[in-house]
């Protein structure tokens, strides 16, 4: 399933169905003024919503407000939440057991500066410690072999990658210096263990524009020490990545808002010499300064 929020948020939101082997997409459902940004399939503990595709994004029918809805296998849309102020829901991720009292629930990023949860009854509330400020967008939970951060929540915020541990404390993982034409960090994902030299590393999409169709975007790869170890760039062609998905341990699919879906292997990424000269970074988990954010 591919979420399309239209060009520059000016069109109709669409969910496409695309074969994993590639080819021509087909329209699964048209969402009209709801423009999708992030999504996942809800697990079995979500009752009547289990198995449905949760879609997070924004609604432009009257201004811009964040919105959540679900779509079932028949394409039936069920509204869940619509905000009252101008904002955008970004990416979503499922919290592991024991995380900040919300294990098994969905965590959502909102560009209003907050992290939220969607409980199994379909209600949205702020995550404890989730008033993080800035512009949180991409979210993902670290696997067990990612340094000292196993199970921690990673999220992008403008040009930084931040973390939150199971106690709700936040800290800086990496401060990324954006290149020419790059407008900020978007979705993130952790590679499977077998993905070549970058198995288990954190992949981050760096947008080439706010509206899509940029040429200077990149996918950056970070190791558990917070070091930039590889980059996938556009090589002079339009490249403006967003979503990142690993269908296997040898392939990554990248949603390029050119628009296209790119397929890449570990060999397509260019290694970055150590130490990186383009990052200010924290070298180890032990050096992270955790701090409690204000909670409501």
C-alpha cells in the first residue's frame, strides 16, 4: 500500500496498491480532502479495527488539521480523529512491550510538537513526556541490537534525530547538517540484520523539498554510535525521498516524491569515510544526556 498526499498538498489523497515486484499501481481508495502521510496495519489487540490500515495525515476541507482514519480490506473508511488547529500527523509506529506504559499501542508524531498514542479503543492522547516541541515527523523503535538503545523510540525533528527511552526521557542522537535544497528529515526505518554492511542501522530520508519533486534529497544511514556511515543520493536526477520499507534483508523500497518507488540494495549506498565531516554527533549511548520533557 502506497500513501499519496498529492502534489504540494493541493490535490486529492489516494492509497495505491502496488505489487511488491514493481509495476503499475492501481487505486485502492480515494480519500478526497484527507491527505495521507504515515500508516501501518493495526495488530490483533485493536479489536474491530484489527487488520485495518491506520492512516495518519491532514485534512484540507477547511484549513489544515491533522486527521486519523482506518481503511479495511474492502476499502471502507472509518474516521477516528480530526484535530481543531492547524497541524499534520506524520509517521506512526507500534510501541514494543514495556515502553512508557503504552506497549502494543500506536505512537504518532504530530508537527504540533507532540507525540501521541492511539489506544486499542481508538482514542488519541499525548504520550507521557511527549511534549517534545519542534516538528516531530518520522518515528521508529530501535531493534534489540541497536547499541544501548534497544526498544527506544527514535523520531526526526527538523534537522535532528531525537530519542525517547522507556521512561519517557528524551535525548539527541544526531544533529544533521542539511545540504543545498534539503528541507528536513522525514521518515525513518531500521534495516534488517542481513542488509549488507548496514544491517541493523538507522535509515533516514532527507527531503529535497517541502512539496515533492526536489532533486537534492538523500537517504542517510547511521550506525548505533550516531555516525553517518553511508548515503544514497540522486546522482543528478530528481530525488526527494519519504517512506522507507525493507521487504527483505537485501532490498529497500524508497518512496520518492518525484514520484516513484525506488528499489535499492546495500551496494547502491555510498560509504562515508570515518570520522564523518558532515555531522555533529553523539558517539555512544553512554554519552546521551537524557532529559524529561514536560508532560500533561
